C-alpha cells in the first residue's frame, strides 16, 4: 500500500504511531477502510 511506503515521508512520531496502531489492531489499511465504511453505514441508519 502507498500508505505503508509513505510512512518514511512522515515525521518519525506519526509514522511510528500509525505503525503501532496497525500492528495493535492487526488489520491492513484495506480492512480498516472496510471497518470505517461499516461504521459510517451503521451510524447513518
């Protein structure tokens, strides 16, 4: 994913945070997107 590759371009603090969040959640950006879409859909109903 571009997000993973672009981590090098982010401040170390942000890159580490995003990486830690991803590892902690154990999901990929794609999965996170699906979860976000699900929450958005659920909240709109």
